């Protein structure tokens, strides 16, 4: 199958290519920046997925059959600070991408959404049936794209799966793209100071709690969802999560045992739009995609990032 991966130079997109390359697919990358190594792609395109004329030429030239849509911001704060930019890039850009895809008869789509669409859930753990009540632009944008996709599966027979992913961390040893401060853990490892926003939360230790999942577990879910798309003729949504939550203080403690000098941590008032606790149930994906976590240990996930950083410092 000829697959276009948007955001292919990014953190999840670049890990995705590592694993998909061993399967019988022709991979075409698309991003606004060109990665250092494009050898795993049939061809790599530098450009904007929302540029209609450009993306149409890619679909025609490569006879694309499926899109893995990894493009989009993963930073809650960035979308809060500049919502116009991200509504334009991530929502409007996706509208142009999908309109052009359907005009060119591209009918298979795998969308990387976010568990942030749930907002602050009232119950302990969010399932796919939990009402979606996003509280910041990132969650609202992801949900709007999901709703658009679901509508297109009815009106234009688009075959699609959305994966609602929790906080992705960790590195594959062969990974090319480090998250670069886009998440809490990489911030800890790239800087000796850390500002925690929120130490008066209604959680056990009063700091926010998150569900962390290794990037390779996410990629495995993508591969299995892609297999389902080969025969699926409807629309499905799956949570992709570890099913375990750790507080910010838990993460600080775990990292503190592995790095020297220790982190200099300061606490500030919780920022608007920050979710206090988000626990997500992924049993539906386990049942229907036969997806199972391989990287269960938080220590292992942290070590995978530290080892990657050390190996690249030495090289």
C-alpha cells in the first residue's frame, strides 16, 4: 500500500517509519522540515499538508492509498498562547488535506488524535464512551478533526480510525527525532531546572497526574490499526494508553535517581487549561486490535531517553 505520513519528520512520525519500513508498504513522508535521513522513505516531500495544489500533486504522483496523519501540535501551552495559528494549521490544514484526498480518491485515513479531548473527566478512567469535554484549544482542535472525519465516513465513504493517545515519551535506540522539550520528561532531561505548574491539585500529592506511554507502544497500535484499515469500512475510535497514572512528583523522583546533578524544581500556580488528572482505559484497542503494551516500566521508558541522549552526545 502507498502510504503518506504527514508530520513524518516529527517525534511519533519518525518512529512510525522505523517500524513500518519492515512491512510491505511504500512510505512517502511529508513535513515542513526535511529530516537528516530520508532513506527509509520511497520519497520525502517538504511542504504544508494544507497546501491544496501541493498535496494534490503528491497524491497524483505517488498514487497514495492511505494517510497516516501525524501532523499537529502536541503542546497544550502553545495552542493556548496562539490559538489562531493552530486552528489554522491543524484544523483548517486538515480540512484542506481531507478535501483534496477525497477528490483524489484516497479513502483510507489513520488519525493521531489525543486523549486531551476528554478534558477533566468526572470518573476515574475515561473510556471511548466517556463524554468529550476538552478544556483547551489542543483538545478542541483534535475533537473537531475527529468529528469531521466521522462525518466524512458517512458522506464520502472515508474509511478511518482515530487513535486517542496519552502522553507519549521514550525513545527507540534507532530513533531520529527527540521530543525536544515538547513534554515534561524531555524538559527534565534537557535542562537542569524545571518549573512545575500546579502543586495544589486535587490529586494524592497535589501535582498533576498523567498517563505515560512509550512511543514504540504507540507505533505498534498504529501498525495494528493500519492492518484493520485494510478491510474496515466504517469509523472507529480507540484509546491508546498505558492505563497507569504517575504524578509530576513521581516522575521527578524517578528521574532524580538517574541524573546528576539533581533537578532544580520550582512550583508555580496552575496554568489555565491544564488538566489535573487524566486516566485512560485502552481495553477496547486491546480487544479489537489485539494490541498489548510491551514497555510497562516507567524506569525503562526514562532510561530509553537517557540512553539515547548519551549515545548522541558521544557521537
